[in-house]
C-alpha cells in the first residue's frame, strides 16, 4: 500500500478552507474512488485526471485508488482540485516525491491533454491558503497574475501537468510569475456633463463624502442616471485591503482582467429591473455565486426604475444595507459574501413615466401605489432623498454652461473623508454613514440651538427615530465638506432638505 497527500482549497462564498487530498494505492480491481462530499464536477475529475496523466507521458497506476478529501463534512465543488488529485496519485505511485507534494497547495483544472486550465476563485483561494499558514501555492499559469497579488506567498505557475511533475522533481521552477498589475485607470463619465442640477450635484458630493445612500426622484430625462453613473468617479481610490476584497469577489465570477487583475476603482453595478433574487443578492445551486450587491462591494449599486423591481427582490437589500454582507443558506452550507456598497435608487413620479408632472393623467392613487412598491423600511435606510427637476432650457442652450468637473469635486470628497477618518480614528468607524445614532446623540451631541430644525421636524411627525440619526450623519458630512469641525444649524437645515425630497430654497 502507498499513500501520499496534497492540499487544495474549497471555497464557500469568498471564504476558503484548506482541504487535505489523500491518495491511497492498494491491491484490488483497478479504478479510482473519490470520497469526501464531492459535487458532480469534482466527481468527473476521475476521468480528467486519468486522461491527463496518460497524455503527459506518465504512468497511471493499475491499482485500486482511493482519493479522500478532508474534512469529509465540508462540501467540495468545482474542478480546481484536479491538480492536487493528480499530484497525490503520482506521489503515491512514486513518480514524484511524495514529500514535495505535501509541501504545497495545488489549484487548477486539468484538460484531457494535460493542460492546466485557468479556474475561477484563485485569488480568494490563495488568500485562504496564506491565512492558514501556507507559503507555497501552485496555480495555473493563466492565474499567476491574480495569485501574485497576495503578499507573503511563493507562487508557482504551471501550464501543463508535465510542468508540475518537473517542479515536484526539482527540475523546473515553473512559469515566470509576472509583477502584479495595478489595473487600467480608464476615465469615467465626468460630472461636468451634468447641467442644471445643482441640488443633485450637491447630493452626489455629500453621498460620496459620507458614504450615504441616495434616492433620486424625478421625471425621465432629468438626469437621474447621469448623476448616478458619476458617483463612482467621486469616490476615493480603493486601499490595498479594499482592492483585494473587491478583486476576490470578481475572481469568483471570472471578471478579473488577465494582465491587470487588481481593481483600484470603486465598482459600479446597475442590474435591470427584471433581475431575480439570486442575481441581485447572490445564490445558485451547489455552487453559490455572488450577486450584484457583492459585485458592487466598496462601490455603487444603482437601481434604475426601482419601483419596477419585484418587492421581495428589492426588500432583500435591507440586510446588506445594515450589515455590509450577505449570508446565503443552502442545505449544503452557508456562504457569506461581502456587500458594503452605496445604494442609489431612481424612480419616476408615476408608472407612465410622464415627462411633465403637471400634465400627468395618472390618478393620484396609481402614483401612490407605484412609489409604494418601495417599502418604508427600505427608504428609511436611505439618507438622501432628492427631487430631480427637469433641466432648465437656459442650462441646455447656454454654450458656456458647465459644472465643476469630477476631479475638482473628488478633491473635496477626499479631504472630507480624511477629516471624518481623523475624527473617528479611535473608533471602529471610518465614514459618517457608519456611525451609530447612539454615538451621535451622546458622545458627539450637538448644541440645542443647532438641533432646532430637527426638533421641529420631529414635532411635526416628519422624521422617524432612524431618520433623526441619518440627518445627524449627513450634517456631519456637510460640515466636513465645509471644513468645519462641528455642524452648524445651516448644515442641519440642508441635511433635512436632502432627506425630504426637497430642492434648495
């Protein structure tokens, strides 16, 4: 009897678990048995690995082979285990040193001709291996750029099974690992293109500076989509840790650019209103995939025609808005995906999308029902509610009319975020939108005269308790943008306007 072991990684969401891959060769009827909760794709590895070994001029053991995947209770899915299974079998047969197989985590799918194909999820798998203490990881040559983004690990890329055998025999070092790319910084749409929407531009700047959610309400053609699409350009560049988080999620769905896999710009996702619940929040069968909320992690999720989304689908956003992650439970296990995004909702005043609200023929009951599809519980979590009016004729016909460009506004946003980060430095919060209401009402309580506009709104029943806290958060963001250390009464008044579907007076 001969035994060898290798190592691979099983992914549940973006969380990886190192799996021990044992190969045992014994006398008996030749064949390969795979145990340890493999899915259908992993079960098919028996035929892929055997053909790859034969076509790489290696010897397939004519014995009874048992491959065990431990821990046995952990579900394993996908084809990334192929390389570890092949190496363990060859190690047990003595064709490669078994001790050298056991020193590495191996990831990759095998083609029938012995090629090592690129697989999804290599970046989070390598991150999991490093967190588990591994220093050597073998990946497909096509995935070396994303694997090299992880610090503190020795990456070896192989393009064929024969290359892996040479590496394990000490005859080769594998493919050359490229320097990690920084990602291509293509310019996004410019805020200067938005004409005649001063209050909408202010709301966008406040949202970017404080990390607040936004609801844009107005007729078609007023500029709601233009405003939303320019929000990512106002956000600061992602930090190293944030960039790895975003890139890991995109790796799961194969959206990383081969030459420059590190995502530095805040992502922007705009799913169609016909999107299903799994498409929006994630899901699937045996293999759970992230949805739009996770692909928008550290960026912007824009829901145009928000009332057209099915109520159960859009109400599912409430958990990630509060927690910053999505838990998807299935019989095989629970996967957690990060989902800390800024939500931008857009809606027309009526179901007919009339351009002129005064001439709209929709009954008032139809309008209320249309906007009523957005539950109060969801809208109560949105800090900024802006009424976007049609663009004035003068703004369209004036050739010299132009607003501030994105870069100028972005500099103010970065300065405001730095001021907020300095204020919350001794806490676990980073943005004003993250600060709990209890802290704003107690530790950072504003003077009574500054809070007068909020007190009046509460007395009139125009604010809920949650709305009160969100107005306070927006007030602090307005103060940061103005360079003030504490909000003034004017900041509170503007924050109330930004929450009440108002326009600047």
